[in-house]
C-alpha cells in the first residue's frame, strides 16, 4: 500500500529532492518530521515502527555495506580507546 503511494508521488511530482546527512540522528528526525523517506536500519527505529511513527518500506533494493574507520591519537588512554573501537566494530557486524 505505502509503496504504491511512493510510486504515485514520484510519477506525479517528478524528481524528488535528495537530502544527505552523515548523522543517523538527523536522518531519523527528518523522517519523523515527514520530510521524506530514509534508509535507516530497522533495529535503530524499532520503537518508532512499532508505535506507527515510521513505516517500513520494502523496496527490493539492497544497499551496499558501508565501511567505517576509527582513528585516535597515541595517548595514555590508547588501550581504552582501542577497546572501545573494537567493541564498536564487533557490534557493527
């Protein structure tokens, strides 16, 4: 149903405006504010989907995996920072 609405909108209104942000929080806020659709991992907005604030669209397209890089200065806390980077990498899998 919602996919048909999106297709109809694109057919009748022409080229959509595209907004980009490196901030996941900004993408979520824009989607919640009704600015448009966003590619957000469903696990991050599980409550918003469950409460009907966001609707999950199934497009059939698979987005490419993203790569991330973490860098930090050589300081006395380097082992703590390295451990945090390792935890982040594990949770991203």
